[in-house]
């Protein structure tokens, strides 16, 4: 029997509202690429080639792109969507504990040296802060793909998800690649981080189909408050890219404005 047009989307079974194929396919592809790099033993060689190729673009541009992949930068970017698409940030927040566990746990357990700790300084391009340890996996890649999954899998119009998916994966890949461009991570770091981050975001997007709190008006206020606090903090925290200082301040202002707008436009019915 056909469902009436007025049926609430949240009442539909999860299998009908959650795009399982989209949740699994990117992670499997990324994991496969990571496995191929590991088996071929081409991690260091590939880094040198890709890092050199990235030198065709200005260092300041790579510094700005990589700032977007920080946790504070990602929250600031999403702050402006709280009013209209609260489920995007909700999915990212719910997936965040798993993403943090994967990223920080991996860094501490494997303790892989970064390019600056292995290669001669003149053999590659280094932009921003010189880092030596805790390379695997890339935290920025985890964050970028967690956010991408949160948005794509929570896209409000399923018929247009493939367009959002292509754009989101491209932007997340650019952020992840910036970690090679600035000389902070190996290809294996970003591929593994991207796969883990995508799965974390997918879990977050799936869990938002089971609970309405974070993408309810009350939940939106909670998220806006967090986004306001983190965006304010971004004004004072050094993210390791001095060339992107003005961009960091602008991004913080964007986050503050988005969070403040969400707080000032409380749409919860008054009783």
C-alpha cells in the first residue's frame, strides 16, 4: 500500500531513509587504495611526488585549505547550516567520538614518524609548523571525511545526493591532499584517515535517524552554543599555519556569525 504524502520522514524504516550504499562504498574504495599503497611499498615515493606537484600552487592557498580540515575550522564552516540543516552538524557531532578514538588511538598506537622526521628538509616542501611524530592516521583527513559523510548521507533530497556526493568527496579529498602539500602526512595517513573518518560520519548520520534531539530546535541551540564557543576559541588558537592567520580569523568570524544567527532565530514553539 502506498504511503500517504504527509507521512513523516522520520517514521519510515531506517533502511528506507539511510543510504547504505553511500555509507559503505567510499570507505571501501579509500581502504582499498590505502591497502594498495601499503602493499606496493610506495608510501614515501608517492609522498615526494605529490608534495612536489603541489608546489605549483601558492603555499598560502594550501595553508588555508588545510585550516579548513581542523576540528575548529570544520565546526566554523558548518555553523552557518545549523538554522536550515541542523542534521549535518548533528551527524558530525555524533560521529565525532568514534572519529577521535580512531584518530588519536591510531596516532598513539602506531606512533609513525612524519615526513619531517624521516626526510631531509630540502627534499620536500614544508608549509607551516614542522611536525615530527604521530603521523598515522591524518586527523585532518578524518575530520574532512567525517563531515563529508555527515552532509552527504544526511542530504535532504535523496534524488540529488549523487551531486552532493561528488562535490563533497572532491572537497574532502582536497583538504586531505593539503596535508601532503604542507608536508605533514604520508599518503597512507590520509587514505586511512579518510576511510575511518567517512565511517565515523556514516555512523553519526545513521544515529541521527534514530534520535531527533540534536536536529530538534533544542538540539540546534546546543550545537549553536558549542559552535559559538569553538569559533571564538579559533580567534586565539594557533593552528600551525601562520600564512593563513587572516583566513583563520575570517573563518572564525563566519562561525561566530552562523552560530549567533542560529541562537537568535530560535524556532522552537513557545507554550
